[in-house]
């Protein structure tokens, strides 16, 4: 499956990474796996790194389903990081779906990691 995640308990952050061609079923399976993980805390923030995703095979309705699954708290932030135009477009659609539902976590799309991490309020160690 071209999706994986790391839970950084110390920073209260879930980092989900996708690569290559990612389908709706793979995104849903990724979410299901995260929900079953005993280290997952719904108060965490999330960085979804789609910078190496080449295609998202999901309909707008399927993306709405993915975004509509509420497992993060209303105080959480979820940053979607993308670099190619098709993935940016899908990320923007997901961001809009999230904004249409009151009382849920914030979702925001970013082009660069530094801005995403700053918005997530996560300090990035100097290189």
C-alpha cells in the first residue's frame, strides 16, 4: 500500500505519507489502520505529505467520504502538503469539504513543508 504513517507522540503529530498512485480504498485502509493504533490520540495534529503522490484515484464523492470521517478532535489541525497541480487540486477539494462541516478540525493545503509545520505549530529542528 502506498501509504504509511508515523506517530510522533512528543510533538503530538501524525505524519502520513503517500507515494505513487493512491486509491480511495488505500486512503480508507490507511485511516482504518491509524484508528486502530493504540498510540493514536484524536487531539494530535496531522501532516499529510502528498509531495510524491503521482495520482489520486478517487472521485469527488470518495474524497468527501475520506474527509468526512471524523477521527480528529475539533481542536486538531490537518495540513495537506502537495506539489503537483492535480494533487493540489484534490487537496483543495478536501480542504473545502472540511470547511463546509462546522465543529470539526481545521484542514489547510500547503505547497511547502516549512509553512505547513509552522501552521501545525510544530517546531522543526534545525538542519
